[in-house]
C-alpha cells in the first residue's frame, strides 16, 4: 500500500510517464487529494523535472472548451506548466514508442510580450500583454487508464501534458478577431472536427485572463517571453502510427504533426 503525500504522488506520476505505465486515479487510493493539494503535487512534479535539467517555458490551460469538458466529464478549467521537455521541433514526429495513448488537439497559442500577474486581469488587459499569436497542436497523454480522472487527479498529472508544437507564423492579436478564428482539424486529409476561437471561454484572451487570475491565487504569474496554450478547441483525436494530424486556421495558418 502506498503512503500518499505530495512527494510520493509526484514521483508516482513521473514514473508512470517515464515507464509508459498508465494507472488508476490517485484519488481512488488517496481520497484526501483535493484541488489545492493537487496543484502542490503538480508544482512538485515540475520542480523534479527542472532538477533533472528541464526549463519552464510557459503555462497551459486545460478544459477551457465545452468539447473538452464534455469529453472528460469535468466542467472546470485548470492550469498546468510547460517545460522545454514537452516541446516538439517543427518536423519532429510524435514519439509513439515513448508515450502511453497520445491524443492530439488544436490550440490557439500566445507568446507573451509582458509579464501578466493577476488578480483582476480582464481579457483586454491580458491581450495587451501578448506579443504574438500562433496556431498550435498539443499532444496529451494522461498517465491514467483510459483518460479517466477527477479534477484533482488531472491537475496533479500536469493536465496530461506530453508534447506540443507551435507554428512559426506569428500574428499580432490586434490584427484579427480570435473569437472568429476558424480551425479545421484533419487526420490523414479527412476533416474530423471544426471550431472557432470562441470555443475557449468565448475568446482565447478570456482563457488567458483566467490563467493569470488562477495563477495569482497560488502566488504565481505568467512571465514575459512565456508560451501559453489556451486549451483544446475541439475534442482530441488519438494518434496512431503513420497518422498525419493537421490543424488549418483561417488566419494563423497550418500546423501539422505526424505519429511515428
Ligand atoms: C486534460 C488536458 C486538457 C486541454 O487543452 O483541454 C487539455 C485531458 O484532456 O486529458 O490539455
Ligand atoms: Mg490542451
């Protein structure tokens, strides 16, 4: 029997990631894992990645769209931390041999020009701190069997973070209406889903403001230069060997990953 505490939970999740071993929800064994404690597990997990040589490069939001919330059965958004260990280079395939059951979702991505620290951040102030906006794809790979988890479980697991890719094309957020930005998700040339930027909290800048305010409640901020993934616009699709998954946006351009 595991004697659960914050450090043990972080170690168990890191080992599951490293050894490609999915497991049952931690809350089944440690029902006292509440949301606040789960964010402390997430923080400890990131501290361990940093101690092993990774660098924090940004923040992500999860469960910001209805499509994602309905699929995962959780109606509350969350935040997680991005390190350079999750970044895929432009032509780098999804390494299926290192992952458990990866799924891919299209996201609108911000690169911050200024530090953004809550509380009291509105979508307008949030957008003022953005340097550029990009198309992105996130690869999620829950360490829980069948992506079945409660909110504290998924927060502790750094929101299923696994890999992400950000398109090189950069636009100023002032040059387009991100609520109307359209996204078409295709697998091997077949359209599987569509959405607009309004899918995430009505506007991706609302998601950014939400992140800044949520982080402030835990004494943290979004730093200048950091990347922010605003959350899957559509449900995520499973990545199988040989798949080519593409998100085409109306103004932000296209971003593609292959699974190898
Ligand atoms: C949780 C991760 C959520 C998003 O964009 O909503 C997320 C999951 O779906 O496993 O990254
Ligand atoms: Mg995501």
